[in-house]
């Protein structure tokens, strides 16, 4: 069910299943895991139809969509069909878009859409932003979209806007052969491109509130990426979530998606509050546990690490040599939510105030049942919007991370 907070409507991650739980275009695999032939174009059309139906049920319109995150399980095979269906289906919306390839989705389908929309009855209308000095989008979407006090920026990579080349080099050639590349240079170029979009919108880098960082090779690239991120964005202190995806739409190693304080917002004179929580695990980079902006709390991606020992309840997923180890996903999930709750309480909020959760697992097949059992115990009554996917890797040896948006308490401690 869509969850409304203020002038925003948060939808669950939506796949292509129809009312009979069949998948138009065919399933990606059978119950035994055997790969099947499927049509990504038809699956995408069906997922878009399901988004349209969910918005209608909530009293909204398809043209109210502000931001879309698109998760594919096979970028190279499916992007062309997906992109064609997206262009046909999203005519007239001009929503910002981010597209990444993940390891798996909760069902045997190839595409899932995560949508934030204008809430029904809102008198605020979104405004699209195109930046002439940023790389041309690879699909039918703008560089950014302002809605109320927030600016949503489409997923941004390192391509040079003039030459369309990749600073630091592409990660593979036209035949898919891996190439050597410099992720530090790619990260710097990505941040420079974000800066161009913000300048075109009238915003500044210090207005960034939240960042999603997608890497294609966590073990190889995290250290260099993290160093450049610290140098370029450390002082901004935006909330951050970082994970490794299977691939991105072009031969690049890094992409970032940001949410920003809009220029001349109602909260113009008030900076987004930085929140550090003593009882939560220390971040693995230059970012805080949370940021408060207006009536929203943005929580950085939170894992299960014990804040006192830095150990992983339920056991790490691999040792220092990256040999895989047995672990308990239920304990990890429980601890992950405990850490989120500590951050919320330090802000005067509760788990019941969470309106949107994105859940990242490293092994959907092995872990989903145990993860979902604990999730339902903790979030089953409040039912925030949820999107779940399996990704390639996380920055530390853990199996689950959650990224949340919550209602912020009013000044004075009440919601």
C-alpha cells in the first residue's frame, strides 16, 4: 500500500505480476532456479501498469510521479527492451530516474520499479530541470526534478558531457571485455556532474541531504571511491548508502543518486540538521547517521554491526580472506532494525514513524524468508512502503542493510 507523508506518496517496489500472480512476458526462472526465457519489454509494461493502478487506488495520477528507481536483474540483456517500454509508458511524467542491475528480486521477475509521487490533493507541482553542462540522459527522463522543498536528481555517472567519454576509462569494451579503469577519477567526475545539475537548478553542493552510491566492484573500488567521496563530499555530511550492483547502463564503475534541499525552499534559512547517534555503529565513510530536513528524517544505510564491539550479530558473511562463512540472517536483520531504532529514538522518533524502507540483501534465495520473518515482526503493524532486492556486496561482511525515510518530530518533540 502507498504511504503518504505530507505532500509525498511513497510506493512499495512494484514488479510485473498481474492479479492472478502470473508474470506477463514470462518468469525469469522456475521453482528450482532454472533460467527461463522471458520478455523484459512486456514485464516492464506490466510493472508500469501496476504502478498506474497503485497510484489510482491511492487517489493519485500517473503524471504525479516525481522519482523512479528501476532495478533490473540483467542490464545487458534487458536494458533496450526495458528502456523502450519505459519511454512509451512514462510519456508526460518527466520523472527523475536511476537504473541499476541487481542480483535478484523477491520474485521470478526481471524488473522492479520504486516510485515517489506527488500526494493526491497537493497544491505543489513538480518542475523538471535540464542541465546543458551535464551528460545527456540515457533514457526518457530529466537531470532533476524539483518538488516542494526537495530536488530529486537522476542517477548520475562520470561521463564527460562534451565528449561522452568516461574519465578514468570505461570498465569494459564494446564486446564486454573487462578493461582497467581508475575509480577515483570516475568518482570525481560523477560528483562534478552532480555539481553541474545543482548549479542549473539553483542549488549548491552543501544542500545535498541524501546520497545513494552504486559501485560495480566493491572489493576493488571501495577504498578509492571512499577517499574521493570524503575529499569532495565529506564536509556536506549527507546521509549515505553504498552497495555493489551487477552493472550500470553504460560501461562505468560508479553512479550516484542524490536528494537535495531545493533553492528558496520553505526551510531556506534552516540547514538540514546533522544527527550522530552514540549508540549506533560508526559509519564506514564521511557521512552521519541521519539528516533532518523539514518534516523528514533521512537515515543512512544501516547494517547489523554491534556499536560497542563492531562485531556482527549472527556472524559475518566472510572472513578477512573473503572465505564465506555461515551466518544467521534473522539475528542480523534484528540487529539492523535495532540500530535503526536507536537512530530514530535519538531524533525523538519511533519505528512506527518510518514511511519508506529500502532493503538490500546479498543472497535473496537463502535469506529472504528469515529476513522477512523478522521484518514483519518489527514493521508489520506500521507497514512502511518497502522495496527489497539482492545486491552484489556491501562495504562490510554483512548480509543486510536498510535505508529509511521517516517522519520527523515537530520542534517540541511531537509528530
